[in-house]
C-alpha cells in the first residue's frame, strides 16, 4: 500500500438541497437527509480547513481491513477523519494533517 497526498485544501459541509455542480466541488455524496459536499477551500471564507491523503495502488476491491489499518493509528492519536470512499480519500483537519500523514506513512510497503 502506498499513501498519496492531495495538495489542495478542502472544506466539508452538508446541504438539504443539491448544490450547483461546478469546478469547486471535489466530491458530492447523496445521503438520506441531504448531501455531504467536499469542496475546494477558499482560505478567507472557511473553517475548519481539511487536507487529504489517499490509498494509492488499491486495485483489488476484495481486500479487507486496508482502511482499518490506516485509520487505527489515527484513532489512537485522537485524530478525527472523514473518509470518502471511492478509492479511499481520507480528510483530516489541516492542523493535524502532518501528524496523521506521518502515522500512516509508516504503514506503507
């Protein structure tokens, strides 16, 4: 398993109505009570700001426990996350990103 990082910064919010889809939206998830949106952050407008890393080279969707392996050290260090699973993007508060990344980088093969 390899860990990749996204250079962008994000903010995450919920909306009752489907938002206008534009280039600012990274990920839109329809849920039973509305929508969860991960959008590119404009630093002067949003708080908290999130950064993201992802599991690279995950090819077999039958593998189990991969996400748990990555999330366990974050939980043990009280780092909250939002996981958007298409191919496992993990969003962490920007203030904890370096710590989170160093914890999961130690898991790489």
